[in-house]
C-alpha cells in the first residue's frame, strides 16, 4: 500500500516546528505503524535527510514508550492498542495520515514526535510508593487481600505510563494516569499507611506540573491502551477529599 | 525523594524546556492547599452545583402552581416572602436563601472559569488534525459555553420576573401578572431565549449530575449506568417542567 504522511517535525525544544508531508510507498499491511515509520526513516537517511525521531522500546505494547497522535486520536483509532501494536492493515491504501506528538504543556517536545514525559516520573516520586521493612521476602499470603481488590488493583497497575490519556484529554489532564497509580496502591493493605498523604502529594504534583483538571469527559479511558477505567478517578477524588478532611 | 541508581535516566527536564516543576532535586514542594488544587476546586463546583440543582427542583415545582390559577400562584409567591414568620421578619428567610444561591453561583463560576483557564494553559499548541471525540459525549462539551448562556439568562430572568425592570407588568404587578405579561405571545423571543436556556440547563445537568458524584468520589464501576440514567431522567423532567409554563402562557392556556 502507498501512503501520504503529514508528520510534525521540530528540531528541538526551542524550534517552532511544522507539519511536513511525506510519501511512503510499498508498505506491507502486516507492518506495524512504527515499522512503517522505520521504512520511511531508512529512506530519509539514505537521502541524507534527518530521520523522524519517535520514542519506542519494547514494541510489544508493554513499556509505554511509543505514542503519537494519529489522525487526531492518541495511539490511533484502534481500541486498547499502543502505536507499536497498531498495524497498517487498519488503514486504507492511499490514505493521508496525520502524525503529531502528545500535546500538553507539561510534555514539552524534545524532537519531532518525542516528548519529555518526566512530569509523570515526578508525580510517581511525589507519592507512588509504599514503605516496606527491608530484609528477607515476606511469607506469601501473610497479608490477606480480597480477590476483588486484588483484581481491581492489578487492573489499575497495568497502566504503562504512556501519556495517551493526557494527549486525548481536552483539558490536558493527567487524572487517569495519576488515578491509576493511586488506585493501584490504595486498594491494597500495603498501600494503607501512606494512603492520605499519597493522594494529596500526587494530586498536588499533578497540578504543579501544569496539567489541567478533570471534567469527566471519558476521552482518556477511550484511548487508554490498557483500558484503565474511569472509576479510578473517582477513587483518586475519594482519597484526595479524605486526605483534606 | 527516591534514591536513583546511576543507570536510571535523569528525570529533570532537559535544559531549556518550558516545564516548571515545583519539585525538582531537593527543592521543597509548595503546598497549593485544597482550594488551590484542581480537585478541590472541582469539589466546590460539584457541591455548589448540587445546591443549585436542589433550588431548580423547588423552583420548577413552584412554577407549576401557575396551572392552578392566579390566586394559587400569588399565594405561593407570597409564602416565599413570609417563609419563617413569625420567627423571622418578612422576607428574611427568602433573602437568606437568595444569598446562599448567589454565593453558590459565584463560587461555581469561579471554579469553572479558573479550571477552564488551567485547561487552556495545559494545551498551548493545538492539534492539527481535528481531534475526534472517542468517548462520544455531547453534553460534556456544552458545559462551558452552556454555563455562560445560563448565566446571561439568569440575569435577564431576574430583571424580568423578579424585579420587573424589563417586564411589561413591571414592579407594581402581581407575580402572576408579570408571568403572563412576560411570556405574552407577542414577546415570543422571551420564550425562545427561555427555551434555549432551559435546554442548556438540561444538557448541563445531563453531564453535571453524574459528574458531581464522580468528582465527590461517590461513583464506582457499577454505579455509572444508574447514575447516568438518573442524570438523564432528572434533566428531562426539569426541562419539561420548566418549559410547560411559558408554553402554556404563549398558547393561551394560562392567561
Ligand atoms: C452561571 C453559569 C454556569 C457556568 C459558567 C457553569 C459551568 C460549569 C462547568 C464548566 C462545569 C464543569 C463541567 C464538567 O465537569 O465537565 C459545571 C459543572 C456543574 N454545574 Fe455548572 N455552570 C453554571 C451554572 C450552573 C447551574 C445554574 C447549575 C444548577 C442547576 C449548575 C450545576 C452544575 C453541576 C451539578 C455540575 C457538576 C459538577 C461536577 O462535575 O463535579 N451549573 N458547571
Ligand atoms: S492511564 Fe492508560 S493512557 Fe494513561 S498513561 Fe496509563 S496506560 Fe497510558
Ligand atoms: S514500544 Fe513499548 S509500548 Fe509501544
């Protein structure tokens, strides 16, 4: 298949940036979206051009590095799929595809499609941890956890920190990410000692980074490759209000 | 602050990037406090919104008195002013209610406007491709401009039926006379404005009612369906209940 790509090119954080159009030919429908970009980049390199910079690592949907807004939708329109797991068979021959980086003030563009997501790291640092006695591993099942809680905590813990929720949110809010991290810990007994201080610190850090507030649009859950549910945000709100009493 | 190994990439932003974190390295976090945080402001929005919803339910029910004739409607209007007597002097209870409602509107708007500004700042560069809504909400995207329409309407509405400033029956008329004169057929544009505003309130609450539960942490996985259902039902009842009176005046059922 042949494609026309409109890609955001930006030399560095200070560059203004612009959309540049490329033609990519002989793309196999079995290629992943990133492999298609690899093909284009190889050609750009051979032609002496600067290849398009994009983040990626595992290419199997588990690391959260990849991510771009494809035709206006974070990770593309395929539901519950990271960009690296998106395949070209979902596009039509001769399609025009717009590719942009995550757009949010706390995610400054480093180059082209690469954004700096370390704001997420600082949110985690603010409270996304538990205190455990160091030493030998504890006995299994010494702390009982209800099955429903274990399942819900695990679901929340599957967040890979990709940032698609921020990219999709009309308010540029990081609520789904932060809520996933808070919920993951606050449903488990190990997370109880710091439960209140965690919610407070992480919500405050989220604000301090410059993310917007949540208006419950649900756009985040809809694009989240891990399907993190909206009720994690209710859990975050509950914990935050509890901590402010 | 967590100790990081040397193999971990630095999490400080690269030099020259615009991100301005409060916590980097060893700087202390500046506490923004409950009302400074977006969650706190959103909670203010939810609580004040809930008070306003209770008011709307009462207001709508009272309006329906118009169907029982002028005497019944005026008697109800008079009751509002004499509420609390003889314990409280004339109009004191009503004034208290008005002050609370006014404060709620101001706080609700403060929260809405300040959060909208934060949201604007969080996305300085817009997407080139038109962002497609993946969640398929409609009402949620009317909240901000709908709120402005509601505010403009409330101002007109008070001048029309409360103060009588822009009402043909004026301040000297009875409440019932102001109602009939205000929505008279030749003043069809008043009813039109009223209808648009009421529909906006309906959309506002279609999203706002369940959103308030979510904001206050009272929603959970299983409660979304009933909450959204109830939000739709209550919004529909309010819209119909508010529309039926002016439509009845327009069509001569109430005269
Ligand atoms: C004066 C003009 C008004 C403005 C500018 C305004 C604006 C807003 C905005 C921007 C939101 C947040 C939307 C979201 O969560 O997605 C909101 C929520 C809400 N509004 Fe209003 N509004 C106004 C009047 C009203 C009135 C008159 C009522 C009551 C009948 C009301 C009830 C609510 C409720 C219950 C919420 C939900 C709170 C939440 O999401 O936690 N609003 N409003
Ligand atoms: S919540 Fe979903 S979209 Fe947001 S960072 Fe985590 S995995 Fe990505
Ligand atoms: S590259 Fe790891 S999730 Fe896509």
